[in-house]
C-alpha cells in the first residue's frame, strides 16, 4: 500500500486509500500475470507502431501534409502514454502492487488521462476535417498548416482543461481497480468528484464519440453519392469507418461505463476483473490507432514499403497527397 492518511492531499482521496488498503480489490496471481502480459504487449507494440509512424513522417517530407500532422499528433500522444505510463503499470502488475508511491500514482493518473484525451480529441478533429473536406464545406489545401496547428494546439489545451482540475481539488487522482494502475478517483462519493466525472464522461468521451459517428456517417453518405460506380472504394471506406467506430466503442465505452458504475453504484459493485479489463482495453487504443488511421492508408503503406530506398521517398509527386486521396484509400 503506497498511500497513508497523513500523506493525502487534494490529488489523492482518503476514501480511495481506505478502499485500497482494505484489500477489497485484489487480483489473483494468475490475474496479475495476464494483465502483465497484456500490458507488455501493448507497451511494446504501441511504442513500435507509433515510433515507426513518427520516423516515417520525419523521413518522408511528402507525408507532412496538414491532415497528416493530426495523425502525427495522435501517434505522439499514444507514444507518450506507452513510454511515460505503461511501464509503471506493467511493473506494478508484475509485482502485484503499486511501486512508485503516492506522487507517482498522481503522475501516472495525470499523464495517462492527459494523453488519452489528446488522442481522442485529435481523432475528433480529424473526423471533422475529413467531413468538411469531402462534403465540400471547405477546400483541401495541402500548403495551409495554420488550421491544423490550431487544431493540434486546441487538443492539448482542451485536455489540460480537464486533467489539471483534479490536481487542484476538483476530484483527484488515485489508485484504480486492484491498485496496480492509477486514474481519476472513480470511487469517491463526494459531490465535487461526481460532478467532475459526469463532465469528464460527457465532454471527453460522449461528445467526441457523437462527433466522430456523425462526421464519418455523413462522409460515407457523401462518398456514396460521388463514387457510385467505384463499389470497391465505397466498401473499403465503409469497412474502415465501421472498424474505427467499433474499436472506439470497444476500447473506451466499457471504461466509461465501469467508471460511472464505480462512481454512482453501491460499494463493491465493481469486481477486480471488471475494473481492470476496461482499463487494459482503453490502453489498446495506442496499438490500434496507428494501424487503422495510418497503416491502412495506402499512401503511408507505399512509403513504408519503399522507405528502404531513400531516393524513392524524394521522388514521390506532391499531388499525391490530398485529403480526398487519403480518404478514398
């Protein structure tokens, strides 16, 4: 147990300390082993996938279009989660308890929530950008980076708006589930904590999901009208959009539901398994994001295949990069 009543402050709730120390949420050794294996896989694959993406974008200038900067921002935030967060939960699961103390728990909860919201908001902005480009609301301009840079800055500012308050008393960060991870203190029954969690659920999960579904739904309808004869392209886009939404739901919705149940349900309602599985699922987004949004992009795949030959990268034609090209593939 890493917390004590004397060390509690605005970031760590006494109720969470008592709940953790009471030993009500313990996993079996087998459970900890399974979580360790999953986190190890997520950490290794997340670092490899996102690092490869960033290296590819840095190496090939032709890929640095405005819309691809959003993809780079997603990869950067996912990479930071894998580097600054996942190793600590991996080590804790390996040992069966949290290892880096109360302040380490606050740090872990803060950075994971921060980078997670940045990634979600970047995906939301990306869906909106693709929507307005394809529907003709605005013209694609591969030389104008200002709008994209503003969008990236807003994703970080918005995330900070929702992750800094627990450091100053509106809710707090503390141990989560069996005590091998940390997050927002879902267990607190205080009114201030409940109000924060409701706002977090609405503005950082429900709202992004609705925007993504709306934008990609409209996008699919628009593309169907434009390319009625290109059935294969329509099907590819529809499959990709459906896959994206399903992955979003599978990774984030269970976590949000369990968090709400832990907050508003009766004590002991959430079992150790029920608490840790959604947390691990949410972390898998760092693995699937680059696969769906980047490696399924033919332009990126082509660069990946030919990247061993540096001269090929420089010879790619600039007119190959446009939002419509990216979306239709």
